[in-house]
């Protein structure tokens, strides 16, 4: 699984899709399970100071539809992600 020829690896910053209204949260990949499907564990950043980071497990890559509970490369960084 290579989105725009970028290998998926721990430490990459991505977007996690939280709602059908395409509410995305920044997240860091903390474990890669599959390069083929992009299945990874993510640490998702909160949107308020009082919230805590949450870990979501076995999240699949979806670069096209931006489906609910999937991750994708950050829109502005699709060409320069995780060098």
C-alpha cells in the first residue's frame, strides 16, 4: 500500500475521519499492520484542551471516498508526506 508512492510507517501524520460530515482529526501512525491495506493503529489528537488523545486500532487507509473511521494523507501534504 503506497499512497502517492509514500510508504506507510510509524510517525507519519495523517487525517482520521470521525464523522459523515467529513470531520477529520490529525493523527499519528503508531503501528503499521499492513502495507497492502494501510491497516494501522493511530493516536488521534483532540480538538479541545480538556480532551485526551485517543488510540484507535486497525484503521484502514481510504484515499478516495474519505469513508467513516478510515485514515488518509493530509490533503495539503499528499505529495510531501513522511519523507
